[in-house]
């Protein structure tokens, strides 16, 4: 069963941003896609059918919760985007600052899409790889413009960033540019892996705090936010799980990453704060959901991932080195 947007609202709260950082520069600036007309028409299979794009897109609406970053990274022209869940003003996200247009981009809904607003923008492409849409919504959107959705090869919300980049690149007619961007970001990950052999095979628990039940939700491989850690070599649980108060021991991994907690919030959690992974300083705090690091993890894009590497590699190394005396320098927002 496809996850509803109501469920997404509780598990995707990390889409928030602040602070500073730069992403890779290979893709050019927003609104200057170098896609060739010779690349079209393009046909792309997705989970609901086939996206037929007859010509190079000039007016793009993104309906996914991170798709705008992918379009901007590849020089596409955004005329509308989905408003992100959470409190942060995503128009201020630092890693896309040099790609965002000067004028505000119209929004087309948040938890629920506004199809009339989408149609009024007269898009020639709708991009929603990370949109959690269903067949009925896809059919409606396809009646407005060619609609790029995720494939059926991954669970909802778990398309690897590499594939999302390449899918978007095909839709924009810039496949070579998309591959170059993937190669550059993967190179950043490879450098981090080489410099930190302790990451290889170490178990990581990525915890969303402040949710229902016990207030803890353990992210698995079916959530894009864990791909950052997998790409660094960490072992991630297979599936996401809401934790009962009796199963908070599942957070006691080699490394614990707390999303939504700063130090004061962690200290106030009388159960989690007593786990060995916390008392032995093997914990990395991403801060509140309104912070830049939590947001970068939520976007999981070729623009936000380099920023995230800059913020988290050193704290993760301190947490994973097996030395309780090592001070964990927490990321700065």
C-alpha cells in the first residue's frame, strides 16, 4: 500500500533549512538548462505508465518534496513548486541560493496538491519523483502536462539520489550533465569513505524524534534520509519502524544519529539519554527540524549532500572511532 500524505507529514518533518554551504557547481545556474533539442522526444517508464516528453521543457513544476533541488541542479526553469512540510522557509536554503530565481516561485499546495494552480502555470513538464502520488493523481497530472514519477524499483520515498538525478536529467535532455553531477558527488563520498575506515559496516540508528507513540521513529533503507549513511558505508536497518517505549534499545547501535534533538532535548529524554551509545559519546545530534543539517538530510539532493558531508563527516568519525574519550563535535547550523 502506498503511504498516504498524512503519514508523510509525520515522517518527513526534516525538510527544513538554515545556515550556509555550497553545492557542486557543474550543473550551471537556474533557468539556463543546456538541454539539446536533439535529445527529444523522450520516453521514461515510471510506476504508473510512460512519461512522453516531446520537446525540451521550458516551464517546469515540481510536486515532490525535494524535486526542485534536482531541477535547479540541472539548470531547469521552475515556474512552480510544492511547498515543503515544516516551519522553515525553504526559499532560503543556502545550497541552492545561487540557483533560485530572484522572484519567489509560486507554490502548488503542500500536503495536498492544488491541481488548478498547477494547470494555471501552464507547465510543459511536472516532476514528482519524491511526491508520494498515486495512480489517480498521476493520471490527473498527466492530463495537464507530461509527469515524471518514480519508477517501481524502489519503495515510495526511497529512490536513490543518483537515480533521481539521472531521471531528471533525461527529462530535461541533459543526461551527460546529470551523470557528471552524480560522479562529482559520489567522488565526495568516496573521499570521505577512504578517510574514515571506521564507517565500514558500523551500525547506525537514525532516529526521528517527537513523533507518535514513544516519540521515536527508526529510519530504515526504505527512507531516503538513510542513503547518506549507507553511501558512507554504515549499516542501516532494512525497514523504518515506529518504536515503542519497550524497544528503544534498538537505538543502541554503534552510532546513534538523533534528528530533531539538540543537547538539551536529548538530556531531557530520560530513557534515550541513558543508552550506552549516548553515555559513551557515540551520538551525533542533527538539532531541531528547523535547522540546516536536518533539512539537508531531508532533501538528499546533489546540492544538499555536499553540504551535509561538510557538516557530518567529522562528528560521525568521532562517534564511530570506538574511543569514548573522543569529543563529538556536533554539526553547526
